[in-house]
């Protein structure tokens, strides 16, 4: 029973960490995309 | 190619496949390259170079590569090359000290059954990892547990975000459990594995936090630069 509780808690932690990481990854990709657009826009403005 | 199933995938839209959160980035990325069907995916010769050149997080790039390789394996019966190993981030990856199961997702995207997944994991595992993890007979961390674990991630991917207090709580719990169960050596090995795994995930999360701050700073600078240029 104790093992099951432990497994459950570990899974909860890992699952939540994983979710957190994926969300940050999505945010980071989105920021990189915005940077890409901003850099291109600035280059066009220079032209 | 003798036993290749006759699957007409040519017009299958990638977006209609069951995608997971990380893979949404991959989908977005492929769409940018006008790759919307599986057929497009197979006919895009320079896609690997485009992925390498793209501005995406390394994990998204790895997921994109994994998606293509797995699609070709599943639908074209192409053999997996030897460089597609667990260490190369398909299912269980170890890179720069960071570990994860994240790219089990592509397996499910392409409808692999549990049996296929087990076979696939077995194929991809290096001998070292097989020795380390495939120890069902003596009760150490088993194949089944690994599979269940990464499956669990994706079955429960909408749960609440983890906060630091929760991490501290589990760490305390693990420490306490270790003290009280010294005789359970196999279980302790599992706990040690998960502790290491959790710590690596925390490191990855912290690294992303740092990169997010840097990216936000960079974006702000670019916006200021643009405003300065348009004045």
C-alpha cells in the first residue's frame, strides 16, 4: 500500500513537472518566433 | 518491404492525428513549411536541414525529427537507423544530463499499440540501458513501469502545474521513506532513479526559465529598436 502511495506521488510530481516544462517550452518557442518576426521586421525597416 | 501494409496515407492530414502539447509546436513548424499531410512529410527532401536551421527549442527539433522517422517507420516500413536510439531523444532521452520520456508521444500519434511500443522501446534501447532498466526478473525498475510511466504523462497532461512546495514535499517524503525502508534495496534503487529524474526535470525547468527571461529581454530590445527606428 505504501509502495502504491509512493508511486502515485512520484507520478504526480513527474507529471506536473513535465506539464510545467512543456508549457515553458511552448512559451519559449513562441518568444523565439516573435523574436524572429521582430528581427525580420527591423531588417525590412532598415531596407 | 514484403509485409508492408497498404495504408493510403497520402491525404492524411497531420493535424487530424492525435497530437500532444509538445507536438503542437512540431505541427505549427511543419505547417510553416507547407507540410500538412503525411505525404508532404515523406516528400520533403530537405526537411531535416530546415529543422536544424529553424529557431525552435532543441526538444521541439528533436520531436520533429522523431515524428518524421517514426512516420516513415510506421507507414513506409523503412528501417530505423542506428542513430535513432533512446539517447537520441525518441522516447527516453539523456542529453547533457537531462533525462525525459517526452518523445513517447510520436509513438502514440501514429497509433502504436502497447505491444508495438514495448517492442519499439526494446529496439531503441542501448545495451547499457537494457542492462540498467530491463530487470523485471529481480524486481528493479521494469519495462512495464517505464511504459506505464510515460503513458501516464500523456494521459494526465492537463493536471495542475507543479509548485516548489510540492517538489519539497515529495523530496521530504522520499527521504523519509528511504530512512524507514533501508531493507528494500530494489525499491530504493527505483527511488534513487526517480529522484535523479525529478532533479533533472527541475534543472531543465530552471534552464527554460532562464532562457525565457533572456528571450523576453531580447524581444523588448528589438521592440525598442523598432520604435526608435520609426520615430
